[in-house]
């Protein structure tokens, strides 16, 4: 596949997700849409892959702990030319390499995740390893707000702060929803930023769909002189980009049909030339 310089246009990334979900008659569209703008900024402006090699020894690490949002990451990997086109048109077909959850056997995916809460601990280990080796590698871990109900998140946070992992940034996708309902009803979280700051993180919050503000927040967190790990709370909308999906939790598990696919594609491509 010949690749032009990737721009990570969020509208095009959302179109790729819709194409995959429709081709594979699969779910988890809403949770992929809430993180697309975050991933666009990370892959465009922050993650380093020397030689565009997803397994370069000195690469930065990106761990998608909320592995059910993996179609958003696949869309970015398509922009980079890491995956063949048939992987998208044949998503979920017999023999498909790409799964509905992050799978470390796919080049470019650092972890097998979807068993929520564990990806962050793996990311902490990656950051600690880089710290011990004295490299300048950065580790980013993206979790969902519902995911931080899990105890291993807080064990990982304590470990990261104790070992002064200044090379680690946790990004929390705070869309207010999880599989079984609103996060405030399932388990009240209060101020997520304040919680992580109490665990020893340097924190910031941002509109998770404003690319300029996301980029600026990430740069400011890395620029802080503190030797503590960082946390960025990204306020997002589940299903962002398609009005009938936004904040509608049925799109966690609902499949597209011909009508909803056409309407969703029209919404994400309206007024653009993709």
C-alpha cells in the first residue's frame, strides 16, 4: 500500500471505523468514536516510530487499555500504512488478522487488552523498563472512565508514582458511559483528576475533541519540571460525530444495518472531501 504523509483527519478515521464495523457486522462503534480525536493528535504529533516501524526498538509506546475501542487505533494504523487494505474490507471475515479487541500479535498493538484494568499495569511496566534502561522513550496509556473501577488501575498508579515514572502519561477517556450504563450510576467516580493527583500524578483536563487543546495539554504536561507521572482527563462524547450515536449507549453493542450505515457515513463526511 503506498502511503502519503498521514494527516489523521478525524472524519476520515471515523469513516474507516464505520466501514469496518459494517463490513464485519460488529459493535463498539461509540467507544471508538470517543477516542478518535485523541488518537489523531497522538499519532500525528507525539508518538515516535523511527523509520515508520511499529516495532522499532526505540519507539514510544502506546497502550490501548480500553481494548474494545481498537477500531479507532486500526484506523490510525491504516493511515501509517501498517495494515493492508484487505484487512479493512475483510474485517471479521474468516481468517481476519484483526480482532474486536486489541491483540498484541498484530504489529503496532502493544498489548492484548479488553480484560479491563490490566493494560495500564502493562504500560507501567513498559515505562519502568524504559526508565531503567535510561532511554528517552515515552509511554502513553489510554483507559476508559468505567475501566478505572478496576483495582489494578490504582495499584499501577501507586507503583508509577512511587518510582517517579516521569516518562508515563495516562489518558482517561471520560465519556460518562460504560457497558451497563452511566458511570455515575454504576460507581460514582467524583473528580478523576483529583483522585490521580492524590496518588502522586501531575494532572490536567481537556476537551477530548478539540485537537488543538489536546496537543497543547500534552505538551504542557511533558514540560512540567515534576518527576511524577502525568494524567490527562479527556472529556469526551461517546459516539462523537454521528448525532444519533452521541451519548446513546445502545451503540456500545448495536450493529449497523444498511440504513444506519448510510446515515452515519453521511454525518461524518458531510461537507468534506475525504
